[in-house]
């Protein structure tokens, strides 16, 4: 018996050593700095990483460790969030300011250390301090472990496609103006593809992003919506797109002409260069659902160019073929797209069926009454607000939530976030004005380690129904159901997909509708859940889960690093 145990121990040690041998540790240095960048006819100073816009692409493999020293050489506080990384037992590296860490102050640094565990696909990183992520972002690509194939034909080329928004003003001044007035922020001046607006805008012809392709080859486009406030439609003229992954999870492949992608989401598509040799536009424009709300109604483009296409002459330059894009309010197209998402069959697909925590969260906008004046320029002399379950989330300033919990600092937060709305009402109908004003608070919801959680996310008609992209830090989750109107458990639960639901870390709550997600609370820490439209986050459309430690060391949060920034 002892010989058998000894053999098994050696076998496990061998497997572990082989696994570690295939894994690498990646060391990077991110310098956050001010960089002059020219767009739309003028040059302005923006905050970048290593002087690049967008920032550097990180390429790793499942199982690799990352050590990234962030040096803040800019004039604003900053943090970096590794969007979609599970951060198993390492919430100190998650990044949202005043949630898992205090921000890195100008002249200071912080080293993020984390390991990729059972994840592969396309993610991204971005600033999680105020609105700095408007220019501080980049791709994070996780390749499969060595020897592990993709669940689709190997592409010839892989291209990150980062969709963004551009303001002709300093983004912090845009935010400050919105905070001061209480009104909605000024909309962006352009959208971008890989940092470039494209040649439909003024002064952008020479800098338009271009991608060369050979006839017959297959591209893997890794599409990332890094836009600050806008959901987007994306397409490529005359080419079908085969969707194979979302948010670093594979899905059953399906063909589409257009992708709808919310802020924070990623989508992997295969494109086969099967059209006559020529030049074709990639294009993206807004999907905007809030009623009577201003939005950037422009179109960004890049060029897909066959290397065998005739060179355009300098005198009669022919414009690439422009694709047809859905109208900005085409919810039918958006719904038809998302309804096709199904996860791939896998031994690891274990949708929770016995639910320990049944939660119901209303999400949406609100208005705060105030004395008329320059600080009350919202509708009818109010200030815009947003909330979940009528709680408008307030970040602490003296410490982070995670530090307050693990260092037993009192008075920073409470754990009484309501599991259901304080008042039940017709969520998507005519809502009494008495329910339009939320209560401010720093309230967390506590979860036991290992509990099975279901959340109904219900949009509301307060101010306006709207499609909200909600991101849960530290987790991915199963999207078991979506629909329009008010969620009806007696009717809608029977239609849940518990076989092959899509797996995501950021999910759109449909305009005037609901989404139901499920996950297992197997990652201890304090985890922010928020709308990835940053104006909504600033208005308070967020909450945090406090997931308790489990029974052992591998189910508990690691000790905080010694260089954790002070407040």
C-alpha cells in the first residue's frame, strides 16, 4: 500500500512538473505617461502606456504567470484592470480603484502578479480609474497550452481589432464637466479601430488602419469593444463572419454579417478571404437604445486589403466598398445575434442547478432632486444617477473595500445590499416618480464560498429603458436566459438553457428586458459588478460581492503584496 501511495505521489509530482515546464512567467513594465497624439486635424496630450495608443498587446498561454510593474509617470492617479482574468485567490491584482486597491499615485508604482488558470481566448486590459480607460487600454491574448488545438480550423493570421472612442478634449475635463453639471457627458467626436478613426472623418485618410490578406486564407479577428460609453455594431463589407468565441470562452460556431458587441466584451470571428481581390471596409457604428439621448452617430472604418488587389492610382483613388450597417436602434438585429450564442459541449460545463442564492437586481438610471443651478443641469433641474436595487454605489476614499475587509477596518462598508428590490413595481412600464431617486450607499452582498448563485438582472424604465452591459469581476458566468418585459419566474424559468448556455464575463441586459446568470462563488475576495458604460458607473450603477474564504489555503485569498499602494 505504501509503495502504491509513493508511486501515485511521484506520478502527481511528474505531471505537475510537466505542467510547470510548459508554463512561462512573463515580465512586463507599463509606464503610464502623457503622450502627444494627432487625430482629427489636431494634436492633444493623452494618457498612454509606454507611449502607445492603443497600449501594448500581451500574448500569453493558459497556465502562464504575469508580473507587470506599472509605473505612474502621469499626472492622475491610475490603476490597471485585467478584464476577464479570473484572478483566482489574487483579488489584489484585479485593479478597480478603491475596490481591490488604492490607486497608484503619480510618481509611484505597483506590481500586478497573477496566473492564467484554465482560460484561453481574447481578453483585454484597461485603466480602472475615473475615465482614463478612454485611452489606456490594450489586448490580452491567451493562447491554448502547447499542443492543445483550437476547436476550429487553425487560422492563417490573427489580428486584434480594438474598437474605441475618441474625444477632442482631455477626457478628465469631460468627466469633470459632467460631474459638475449633473448632466450627461459630451458624446465622443469619433469611434476608432486600433486607435484610428478611419477615412470617413476629417484628416484621417493617411492614418486609417489597414490589414493585408491573401486570397483564400483565414483570419481570426479578435474584436474588443474598448469604447467608454457605447455599444457597437461591427461588420466587414461582403464577408461573412463566423463567431467562435466570446469573453475568452468558445461557442458553437455560427455565421453572421454583423456582430453586436457591448463595452467590455470581446468576440472572436473567423473571416475567409473568399471575395474578388480588392479593398473592403471594416466598419463600426453605435447601437444606442436610450430614448432621447445624444450619442455619437458617426462610423469608424479600417481597410481589409487583398495583397493581389490592383494598387489604387494616386490621381483617382477608389474608395473601398462600404458595408451596410444596422440602424442605431436596431434591437431586432442585436437580439437575433445574441440569441445564436451557445457554448461548446465540454466536460467542464457544469451549470448550477441547485441554487443557494436567488437574487433579483434592478438596473437602470435615476434622477436626484437638487436646487436649480449650474450643478443641476439634468432633466427638470436634476442630476443624473444610476443604481442597482435602488442603491447608488459609492466608492470609499480612505481605503479599498478589500483592504477594509481583510484588515478589519470598520465603517467603510456594510453587507446589507438588498437581495431583491426594496419595492416591487412594474419595472418596464410606467414607473412612479417617487421611485426615480435612489439611495446612496456602500453596500456589499456576502456570499459563502462554494454557493451556487443565480441573479436576475432586470432593466427598468426609470428615465429610459436601455441596454446595459454588466461586467462581473473575478468570475465568468452562464447566461441561462434573456427576454423582454418584466421577468416572470413562473413563465420564464421553464425556458432556461441549462444545457449549453453561453459563458461570459460581461453581459448585455436587453433594453426593457432581463437577463439571468448563474455561477459558483468559488473565488474569494471583493468583486465589483457594474455597468461598463462608464458614465453609468460614475452615476452609481454598481455593487460588490464579498465572497468568503473557503476551508483551505487553495480556497482562500493570498496575503496582500508588500507594495500595495496606500491611499
